[in-house]
């Protein structure tokens, strides 16, 4: 079997995976279901696979006044999602997802990894047919 025959997971977070449509964001916050775990809140709305998988990452200015702090937290969350999006992957469903950091403390990467791993494993996405 050649190396190209093996399918590698995609470790990218392209613009097409980012949620930026105002209409879709409003729909997500109105119709989506919310899950909390310690520092994070995830809002999820399942949709047909043809509509894609899009993610929004947000850190409220109310809790983190400095832009450098907000940007660092978003960078940590983006890096975790980029490397671990297979935890959320579903072959039969697309989704709109918002990941919100709701704690006033500055997290370490290890805290982000442990908490988001637990949270992603709790999401109600059909993972049974993932190979």
C-alpha cells in the first residue's frame, strides 16, 4: 500500500471552516443547544453535511479587557480545534459551532486541551460510523 493511499487527517483550519456569516451566527445562537464545562461554553447546531462544518471562537471583552489576552486565548483554542477536530467529526452531519471562553482567568494550553477534550466527547454528534 502506498503512502498516498492512506488518508491523513487534515490539520488545517481554513477560512471555509470559520463561521463568519451574520445570518448563520444568529441562527446558531437562537436554535443551537449549549453545553458548559468549567471555562468553556459550546453552542452546537447540527445541519446537513452538504452545508458544511463551521466554527466560531469567541472570548468576551467583558472578561478580558486586553486584546493581547483575548487573542492568545483564541489562538490556544484554534490550535486545539485544528489538531483535534476529528473528535467532533461526523460523516453524516455538518454543524455550526461556537466555542466561547467564559472564565476571567488566563488558561494554559494544558487546561484548554483537557477541558475541550471532555466537552467535545460530550457533544451529541453521531460518531458511531467514523472510521
